[in-house]
């Protein structure tokens, strides 16, 4: 899926806009995170940021910076997907 991401500064006129792709439905993921017991009002920012970061990391997986992070990130994602279950 393709998305247009727009960030507007509320107290000024600066705007950032770009396109991003994800193999998953970012909006659906954010909706699921809204029900997660740990995120509350941060669910939207967390979900969007995580999906954008993950997309770049996967595109750059041969980059040593991301290659070193990958095992830890996998553990993080397993924990995230398991957290909230049975709470």
C-alpha cells in the first residue's frame, strides 16, 4: 500500500510531506495499537513511526547499522505482539 505522510507544524508554516510504502495496512495497525494497554494516546505516533522505521530498515537490511539491530528488533517485535495478550 502507498501512503502520503504529512506533518504540519501547528505554530508555524512548515510542512513535511512524502510518500511511503508498506506491505501492511498502516491504518489498521494503528487502530489495533489504540486498543493495546500500554500505548494510550501514543498509539498513533508509535504505530506510524514503527511502520516507517521498519520499512526503511527492511530496504536497508544490508546496511551494517540495521544489520546489527535486526536480532534485537525481532525480539522487540515478538514482545510487542505478545504484550497485551492475556492482560
